[in-house]
C-alpha cells in the first residue's frame, strides 16, 4: 500500500500499529502496518514497482511512520 493510502486509512481509524522489520540482507528496514479491522498486515510500498519500500536507516523509516500519523512511541522494532 502507498503512503497516501495509509494516511487515509489512519485518519479513518483503520490502522493499529507499525513495526520496523529488518531486511533479510541486513541492509535496511521495511515498514509493516497492522490492522485488526482488516485482519492483515501490509508493507509500505514504493510507487514505481509496488514492492515493499526499503529504508536504509531507522530514522528514515520512523519519519515515514510519522507521516502516516503514528507517533514515535508507537513504533515497534522486531529482531531478526
């Protein structure tokens, strides 16, 4: 799902949580958004090829989560 779509769903109250997921190669992080309403988890995708967007730093990933509407305290980080 794209950033603008996540923003809309956040405003509607459809999103519950965000999780920073380290990439398998260890070269960055993916942003996964959880929704109890939908019963699924979705990754933030880039608009060019609709693949999960890879953030090189946690800071960049957290900025995207803040753009959606989540506060910094709500961001969980999973361990590989």
